[in-house]
C-alpha cells in the first residue's frame, strides 16, 4: 500500500501528496522507534521537505531557496523522491532488522569513569569552549566575527569539548552538580552564535535520558504518572529552548524590533532560513545532474583528508558547488550523492547509510557507546551540512580517548589500600 501511495504521488507529480506520504512514514517510524537518532533524523528531513512545499505553493519560504526559479529551478519532485525513498529505506531497517533494539542497548550502556577523571574532562571541556570562543557572549552577529579568533576556526575543538562532556553524562544522575558545567557549555556556545553542535549535544542528553531504562525490545514499558509528567516537562523545556535558539538567530543579525515578536518567532519555528539555504544547495546539485555535470565520486576523497587532524579536504562538496553556483554553504543530506551520481547515487546512499549505522550500533559496549556520541552531536550537520562533521571525532578522537580511559586514566592507585583499581 505504501508503494502504491508513492507511485500515485509520482504519477500525479504533486508535492502535497509526497509531503503527506512523508508525514505518514515519519509517524510510523516514530511510533516504532520512539526516541531515537533515526526518528530525529527522519523528522529533520521531513521538516526540510516541508520548506520546499511552502516555497512551491506560496513562495514564502526563508533563506536562499527564495532564489529558486531565478538562478536554478526549485526541484521539488526530486527533493520529494529523495526524502520518500530514504524514509522507506529507513522504515524497512526499523521493521525488519535489530537497528532500533541495538540503538537502545547503546543508550543503556554506561560510560564508566572515576569521579576525578569526569571532573577533569568537564574542566577541559569548559576550557576548550572558552578558548574557542574567547569573548563575552553577546548573542549578536559580531560574535560570528569574534568566534573565529579562538583556537579553532573550523570548530574542531568544540566537538572535542562536547565529546568530553558527553562521556560524563551517565554520572550526572548521581552528581547533579555536573549540570553547572553542561549549562555553562550550552550558554557560552550559543552566546557566540554556534547552535548546531549544541542542538546535537542536547539531543544526546535527551536520547540517553529517555532510553537508558527503556528496555531492549520493542515492547514499550508502561510509564507511571510521575514518569509521564517528567517526560512532558522535559519536552516543554526543549520546546522553549528551540524558541530561544530561534530568538538568538533573529537577534544576532540585528533585524528590526518587529522580528523579535512572539508571532515571528513562532513563524520561524516552521519557516527556517537554514533549511532554505541547504535546499538551495541541493537544487544546485540536481541542476548539475540535469546538465550532465556530475563529479563522479571525487568529493568522497575528501573523507580521507578529513581523517588527518588539522587538514581541510580539497574536494568538499559544499565548496565544490560554490565554484559554479552562488550559495552560502552547507548542503542537504542528499546533496553529495546527487552531485556525484544523480538519483541512483541517492538511492544507493540511502541503503549504505542504513547499513553503516546498523554496523555502528550492532554491539553494545563502552567503546560503541562512546563511538556513537559524535554521530548524535552532529545529527544536524549530517542532515544539513554533510557527513564529515563526525568523521574525525569518531575514528580518531574516540579511539584515543577510549584507550586513555580504559588503560591509563581509570587505573587509579589507591595508596591507602595499596592496590590498583581498573
């Protein structure tokens, strides 16, 4: 029946049908996966398709997508097909593999640290954040200039800082005062106009909290009234936090006072400029495909360069597109496979993405629990900016940190007992 709906939307070529079908698939994925990285990613991609729907029907979307049909066409059908096929692929893995059950096991796996090691990690995390953004937060656009005066212009140290903080989160239930550090990290980072990684960091804490006692099967345990109230309260706080981030986005670019109204903030909750920017980059990639200007996989060599700390790749997809189209950077989830191999590349990437992430979560141990952290922190970058945000952290920094924790830092000599605890 789902394929029949998809074929009907394809034959009619109506974006409203595509969007409706996408929402149905999203609802089914959320019902099956509940609080999951994959349901969150699916939501982001459907929300992005919603922006294309707004632009197609009203022309009132936000961001660079408003240039569609002037410089390049608004490729609404191609965007719809990419989104729907990804959702269908993901739903298959959700229903017929252990993807979600394995992911839940990852969240239930505790990252064990000695208390003094956790404190050191939190202090280093705060220090790195301040050194990366060495100015008082103003929430204005001048922070965008000053934030590049720190130790890293590519935000690599932000990931290290958030990775260190995230490894201590399992201990925060026992040590509530850890939240002083978390709160400072969140405040200082968003105060310098950097929101993407912080959204991912908050996502990690939420997914951990909602899933740490969820069980490993698909039978969802019945929650007590107190647990339901607690979860509802958390969701209200998250919603308020999203509104605050939207307000920061308006405030930092010094728009008129009317732009700070509650009505405009709520509008920005549904019409998002960054989403419009990355859709436009995707449209440029489709335009390359339509005109026979495919890059035939050259941008994937960039991932090899990204594994070298401090080295920028030569074939970054967003930068490559800028050679031919005026964009503000970034790129929707489907941009890179589209510019390399067209629609076939997108279909293959949908499958390989699910296979790779299934491999990442297939074993539940402390290393995999740490390995999973960068993927969640960079979930918005994965959806809107490309897949290289988590690469260095996952394949270089996490193994180094895990080795240090397991074989060096957690081996503490207790002189009073004259013994070593591993």
